[in-house]
C-alpha cells in the first residue's frame, strides 16, 4: 500500500520561484587580443584539417605514416 506524500523541504518548485535579472557593468573587451585569438584558432583548425586530409590521402595511397 503506497504511503501518503509528505513534503520534506521548504524549497519552492520552479513555477513558484521569482526570478530577476541584474545588469553588471564590465570593462570593454580588448578587441586586438580577441581578434588575434580568433585568427590563431582559425589557423590551428585549418592546420589540423590539412594534416588529417594528408593522413587520409597517404592511407588511401598505401604509404606508411611517418609519425
């Protein structure tokens, strides 16, 4: 026989919660650093893709991988 439900905490359900949003002022980002970082990520990704394609091409040609 199932027991009767008894609430064990005072926590509110998600629907009962009151939410608020507060703005936080921050310094403006350094655009030079962000630009450099974006370029570095793009170059790194491009290099990894190029290496993967070269490995696949060598594997299809039957050449052993030197690494």
